[in-house]
């Protein structure tokens, strides 16, 4: 099992090239699911679990991994399937999202596939708003064309961990509040949960929010504005973009914006659940202005206020 992730640390060159690697696993015998390798710390066979009284029903218990207690989420149950049965194929995918570490109880873990974000598509609209997928893709696997469902882990976690959008006392700069209403912010994120967290935070400031689901939609929107003669750097206070998205990731989006003289001055903030140290290097490489690790409402407000101060001089 360890061999699956032996070379994860060497894979960072894929980011910024509009590519990703997916860890494939099963929650049932027939259907393939996936999460991005960059979110995965390790994969282990399911160890003995300790009960966590009073925990959320989707939390199976606590695993002790080399002296660290890690909550274990039954991913089958969390996305609406029957609870995971105990058995030989039970594995634990240990991940880091939004500055927290958790394990996801899954079935058989297959292997890693290298793909382009252009091959990753949003789930069909017919799936409705209550599905737990952030994207889908199709690949040739074991001699068959198979659909792969990419889990919206941020939605799963948001239903277990309460993310408070309340802004702490003392964070708001009262002298800036009158200058905020009517200013527009473009949010780019494939997770409806993540978009809602940012929207609900910034709406408290009176900002107008524009939302799109992926980098390609954002780029096409910005290009259409430019074609109409709109200066997007003036029209938008900033663009807040996720890193991982179907069709075009946030790094590629930033590169495309910076490469277009009509919009290269747009202020861009990367808002992602990927690790901070890695993203700090990528921010410098592709030219983002700021990096925020999800989900930090106070930090989000501080970045917006800093940007507004710069504009007001």
C-alpha cells in the first residue's frame, strides 16, 4: 500500500501544467471514486478504532497513527450509502483538508492515474444540488471505459465540522465599510460549499459576489468583458479562485489572466485547501497576489480590506 504514495512529493511539477493525479478507490464493488493525490498524506489498512462518544454519526471512531489521534469518517455513509462493512478491503485514506487531518474509511484502494484538468468535468446538472460530487471523469481501466466520481470532500467535511462565517471582533476596519458596498468580487470554485462559505463571509461587508464553477468559465467570462471594453481590474475588487477545478485549475487560470495584457493587472487571491508551503511557491510561480488556506473568514476579510486600502491610497 505504501508504494502507491511513494512518489507523491515528486509530483508537484504537475500543478501549474493544468494536470493532476487522482487516487482511485472503491466504496462498493462496482463504482470507482477518486480524490486528488495532493490532499492525501498516506493510505493504510484500517486499524483498530476507538469510540468517540458524542461524535457525528458519520465519524466511525478515532485511529491512532504513530501516536497521532485521527478522526475516521465513514465515507460511504457520509455520501448517502449504507455504512461501510468491516472486511479485508477496508482501508484508511489519511488526508489534509482546510488545515485539519482526517481519515476516510473506504474499500479497496486501486492506484493513481495522471490526468489533465481538461478531462475532468462538472457533474451533470441533472444530479441536483444534493450530490456529493465535485467532478466526474471517464477513463479506460481494467480493459473497460469506467466513470470515476470525484468526491466533494469540502461538502462532506462541512456537514460534519461546523464552519462559522462569523467575523471576529476587531477584524473589521470600520473606516472601510462605506467603501465596500457595490464593489464586485469574482469567486471561482467547483465546490458549491466552498463558494457559499466565501460568499456568506464577504456578503457581510456589502460586497457583490459573482460566482463561477471552474477556471475555464472564469476565463471566458473575463475575456468576454474585455471584448466589451471593460477593464476587469477596475470592475472587480479581486478574483478569489480555488486551485483544483474541472477543465482548468486555478494556477492555469492565473497564468492565462497574467498573459493577457487586457486583464493582467487583475488582483488574484488563491483560496485553497492544499498545503500552505506548497502553495506559497506556486503563488510566486504563477503570479497570484495572495494565498489563503481554507477556510479562514477573518483572513479572507483582511485580504479584502488590504486590497481596498491599496485602491483608496
